[in-house]
C-alpha cells in the first residue's frame, strides 16, 4: 500500500522464474486546486537476472485523483532487459528511483494493474471517462511554437488540458497552423532517373529532383570519373569522362535532402576493341589516359581517390624505457592495384623532456580497397631522424618501419614498429652503451582527399 509522507511497503509488481520486481509508493497529497509543489513518486526493487533481449519492458498502469479532482490514469514502464545499466554492472539485487516520473495527486486510487511484458515501452495517460475536445486554431499554433513541448510529454499536457492528442497529431502532420519560420522537415524526395546508362564518350546527363517545401538537396559519393555540372532547385547535370577501356564500369552516388536519401546507379559501357592495325599507334596514349583516370570498374583493387593528406596523433614507447607523444602531417599518394606511397613530417616529444625528434618517413604501402569508406593496409619503409635536441640519449639516424592499419571514412588507426637500421654504437651521456633502438607507435590520423 502507499504511505503518506514516506515510502510504503513493498508490493510485488511482476515475478517469474528468473526475476522479481517489487514496487513501493510515496504519496504527498496536494491540498489545493492545481497545486503542483508536492511530488508523489514510486521506486522499484529488482531481484534476479535480466531477460536475454536488449530491451524488455514491464508495462503497467496506475489510477489517481489529480489536484483538480479528476480521475487520471497513467502508463509506466521498467526495462528488465540486458540494456538496464544495473545489470550491465553485474548487479542482481538493486533499487531504482525513476526520478523523471514523479506525479502530483490527492490520492492513489489503484496502485498497479494491467501488468504486461513487452519489447516496446508504454507511456502516456489521460483523464478516465472524460470527453476530450479538439484543439482550437490558436492552440494548434501554440503547439507549433513549443508551448506544450515534445512527445511523449506533450501528450500528457494536452490530455491534462482536455485536448485530444491524437487529433492534434493528425493536424500537425498535415501542416495545419504551421508558422512560416517553422523547421522544414523533408517528407518527400524523388529522383529520376535512378539508373544512369552513360555513353562511352564524355558527355552529360540531366537528373530531375522533386522535393517538398523549400528544402535543398546535396549530392554525395560521386564516382571519380563524374562531377556535377549545373545544379538547380529541381534538376542537376552530371558530367562524365570517356571510358577508354573496353570494359564497362559501374558505380553509384547519393542524392540527400534532410533525412531522406535516394541511391543512383551509374553504368558506362566500354570502348569497342581496336583492330590490330590501329593498336600499335594508340597503345601509348590510351594506356596513359586509362592510368591517370584510375577507372575502378576495370582495374583490380584501385582506390577511389588519388591522394590524401592528414594530421596524426601518436603515443609511443621505446627500448630506452621511455615514452612520449608524436604529432605530424601525413601525405599519401595512391596508385593502381592497391599500391601507394606514404610520407610526411613528424615530431616526437618524449615525456622526460630529454629529446625532441624530427622524423621524415618514406613508406611503400599496399591497400585492400573494400569500399569507398573502408580499407585495410600495410606498409614498409624507413625514417630519417633529424634530432632537434639530445641531452642524455642518442637516437639513430635511420630506422626501418613497418606496420598496418585500417581506414574508415576519414579516420585511420595504425600500429607501427621502428627499428634501428644502421648498426652503430649508441651511448648514454654517462658512458654506458644502449641497446639497439626500437620504438612502437599507436597512431590516430584524420585524412582528407585532395
């Protein structure tokens, strides 16, 4: 039962073979009409183990007399699935105080009923046995302007005012009473055609866009051999290069407006194969053009971009039992079949402040280009160490470097090992000899195409 002032005794809300949920109420009755200072609340006590699914809700209802004397009902829910933060901490006996679910009432009429287990959360409530009215035009305008907040809280506030929230939602969805400065939400986006068949030789294609309201659209992920020509509100043109290969090439791009996206497929046929008498005179020029264009569809494991530049941040540890941080600029140029070259200018800052190293790396790279946004790579090469400061430890002039990494969109994660390349004696300032130099780097880079 509920208790006036403090929390009452525990009552079983739900129980099965693996879990038991109890509930206790604290009722602080309001004394005047419309009063909202005294907040009533409830708490749960959970014993047992979570349901195997991520979200698994106990949905239940309660009835109470509100401060205006109305009999009010409310839906409530508790997640007993594995997504509950208490279960994630391996706790199997705990109390939950749902602080954002307080309510005001004169009395609690029915503590809990209609208890069901569901994968979706139930919320909302209303006045029982009452006739809800339609909102006036001015009230619809107030809703657009945020007077009643957003759902699900807005629904409760409308019901408390005697307004039918379902009728309000239908009218809001239709745009009724929408102020001129309201946020324009894209509901319709259509693009024609959605499959482009391009001629072999360079030309252009018109694409038509239909979008509601005054929203704009953007074009993303264009193939390297295409670019946008003229872009208008309801159409744009795609300019494309000649396909000098005898093989057709396929790709795609996205037209996006708000949260809506349409994927456009692109197919371009290949050139007819030249006769034997003309092959000799055209081989040099055509192969050069094909190489420079990096046509992905007839080139094994070719990159989607030619060059990229970025900034990197690293943590490292070395064989002198020191560690530090590294920052720098990186540059990559990418070729056919997954090959490439990495270089840049890097600066090592040792935590003991006894060395500062300036590094100039040069690495041969091989990539597996799985998609536009994901690839895996490895590299091998050397770094020239241009020492800026050395108090006690001497650093090698050259190191051999090898490592591997992944790139997801603009983000690169790399692990790299550096070893002393030239076999010379390294000595501490005090005179004792140091081991051959080794260093391991853990690097995070942000890369941008050129």
